């Protein structure tokens, strides 16, 4: 049967039972949708978890009795005690800079969506010297009503430099776009004074970043600090990398869950396609037997049936892809943040192609196994079914 | 023509269908059913043969074995020079494609396809292009009086019209043999007579051998040969014409 005749019979066949064909395509597209969404989510979390590490000479002093460091508070006297201890042990030049930092996670209205972002209030020199921000556009904030935002925050909120943003009833001018070496964090930056003005002074600061000399080993200094009287058990000292690894770890835990979801979606789509194909063919065993009686060889029948299953699967995949893109754009906004961790979701060509390849493979498998099974049955039995 | 249920017959040199010692047994639950019990049969080319007998006498089983959609338990079948008893599935499919047309009681048309598409299926199975197959299908539909209905699907045709389409499909590839299992079983008596007349006319025009299994004894009037079956055996024959 040549390709034109093949296509004509194929379309006639699909059109004849249009309602059933459309229902099958709709059902399969839901499976494709769930697979593409689950794989996009797990890929997004995987990408966040696989960000490159960074070198830092910062030691981070936090309250030890809080799960979330943003709930804690570090007193000025404790910070001074820690700095003096390091200087006493390693010399007066061992501490390069100290940056008390007010830290909050805020839910900020960005367009029609609420986004969570980390807010850092720190002196301007602390932004560049300690947190090593890079200025991408505009300038660093200096005034009491000025903020800068990380590029991830810009992407999430769709902001423009020069825009006015409202926090807790206060208007801030967005003056700069910055990059933060610690990774993909949707963060806002303001001066320490602006932070005190916004959040009040009652809880002091939550984080004290102590930048030590490049010649010192941060791990050794951390161990020393933790043995200093007055630090433990009320405070904990972390390397800056560890603080962000804790966030990464939370993401990794979610990743494990999404991998399970991904595997389930994969199972649903592969066995769903296989099942849908096999059932359709089983329902039509009499027609298939009739084609054999008429003189069609099994190979030709198999090609026809696979062509039919391929067309249905392809349409379902395309529909599922369209729905997945729509869901990501409309419902998730392409990216989101969890405690400031910036996760960007997209359907990668690899996921799309692997989904397509898997569905086609299992459609073929469904056709092949069903026709093999029918080939072993007596034509008489199939015709009289 | 030769019939001999009880003794080994000689081969008829001009036989189109040549059957010797044909047995077919199958299991139905715990019971072993002997559908055919040593049938011998020779049919010459161009004959219009009618096979009658009560339900369960083995008529349909014999037709199925003759067109290679079932396998015999024992015995020999040679149709148009080809032995069927040990042929592979693929060989049997090619045999049906090239030499046999089959007409079912319930038409067995493909519902998704219109009359013309149904009729030309055997030509497409042979690898003919649509442009070559379609005119032959249209000519065949004209021959059975359905040219005006070629774009209609089976669901839009009456029982008699569907059976005419099935006849056209069975004949379009110019097979040597046309086998028909109760071709009038689902038709009213007037339509049944028309269909039988049509088949007889096509038998005379095309020279194809027709073998019909039926309960309808009226068909015997137009048959060149009449066989009667009972309990898996050919028990009687006559040559009405």
C-alpha cells in the first residue's frame, strides 16, 4: 500500500470514529501533559541543586536555637566578642570586614502574583566586600528608600529599574540590578539603616557576616570560634557556602519527591499509551482479521496500525505540550521562588523529545505485541468474536 | 467431480479443488468435536457448487479450510495447484490474496470505509496503486448494480446492498475461487434471490468457481453441482445442471 493510499485509509479510519479518536487523543494528551510538567519540575529543581559552589572567606554567625535563621537575632556584643576572639587568636588583620545583616523572607506582590524573596539590609560596603554582589545595571542603593534586586528577582517580578515598589506601605525606588555569587536567589538589597527603618530595631540583626583574611582557613577559624566561650550553645557559626547548601538541601528533598512524580508520570504515559493502543486493537480484532482474510500480510497491517497509533500519539503529544506550556506560563509564571530560591521551569527540548520518543516507542510496542498475540490466534476465532 | 466418503478415491486431473481424507477436530470445553471426518472432494474449474446440510454438519468448517483461514487436523487440500495443509500463515495470506474471494453471511465490511474503498481492499493488498484499483472497483460495483452507492459507508447501505459490496470485493481481484458462507442467510427472500442470481451471473461471466454453503435449498436450482453434508461427511451429490 503506497503512502497516499495509506494516509487516505488512515484518516478515513480516524474520522469514522471521530468521537472515540478525539477522546483517545485527549486522554493521551493528559498523560503527556503530566509527564512534561513533572519532568520540567524535576529538571528545574535538579538545575537549582547542581549550581556550582563558590569560594568565600565569610563566616556567618547565627542564632542556634531557631530553625529558620531569619527568626533569630545576634546581639552587637556577641558579634564584638566573636571578632575580638578571632583577632586575638590570628592577629589584628585577620578580620577584613564585619557586616551585620538584617535578613527577612518577604512575600511581595509582583504583578498579579505573590513571590517570596529574601531581603538583605546591609551597609553598602558589605554588599560588595562581604556578599560580593556584582552590579549588572543601575547603581547600589544608598538612600533610605532605595533598593537593588537580584536578576532572579527582576525575572520573577518583571520589574524595571526606576520603578517604585511598595513594601509594608513604604515606597522604595528600584535603583540597581545585581548578581549574587551564592546562586540563584531572588533577593532584595537595601542599606542597614533602610532595613532598620522598614523592620524596626527590636529584633536587631539576624546574621553577622565576618570576613576573615584570605590567608586564613575558614574551617579552622570556624572551629576556633565555636570553642570560644559565649558563642556556643546560643550561636552557631557557618561557612557562607553551608548556609546556601542548607537551602539547596531543602530543594534537593523536594527534588526527590519530584523524581518520584516524574517516574510515576513516565509510567503513566508509557503504560497508558501501550494500554490505549492495545485496547483499541483488541476491540478491532475482527476488522484486523478481515484484512488478513482479504490478503494483507501481517507486516502491512502492523504498519497501518502503527501509523494510526503514531498519528494519535503525535497529536496527543503536541496537545499535551501546548497545555503544559500554557500551564507553566499561566499558572506558574515560568519561574517561582521558595524561601528565595529561584526555580525556573521550562520544558526542555530533551524532555520533549524523550517524551515523544517514549510514547512512540510504547505505541509501537502496543501494536507489535497485540498483533503478535492476534497472529497466534485462529482467524476463525477472531472473525467470530 | 468425485465424492467418496468411504473409500480412497482417485485424483481427478482437472480438479480446481482437490481434497482427500480431510479431518478437522477441535475442543469445545471438555468435549472433542469432529467437525469433518474424512472428506474427499474434487471440484472442476468454473463450477457453481452448492453445499447444503444442517447446522453443525461441517459446511462452514470445510469452507474455512479451503480458503486457508483454518488448519486441518489431517488430510490433504490442494486448491488451484497449491497445497494448503502445511502452508505458513504468510503463504496462506498470499494464497487468499491471489486466488480466493470470500463472502461472509454478515458481510464483514469495514465500517470506516465506503463501498468503493471496501471493494478495492484485495487490490491494495496486492500492491496496486489507488488510481489503478479505483476504476476496477467502480467497474465491479457497476456489475453488482451499486455504482451510485460507491461513496456510501456500510452503515448507510441495506443488507442486500452490503452483500453486493461483499460480492464485489470477493471478485474484484479476479480470483479462481469464490467461497461464500450462507451468503443469503441474513437477507429477505427477494433480496436473497437477487443475490444468488447475481452470483450465478458472475460465475458465468468470470469463469470463477463458486462454492456456496447454505441452508437455502432454492439455490440448488441454479447450481451446477450440489453436495449435501451431515455429521462432518459428504453424504450425497447431484448435478442439477
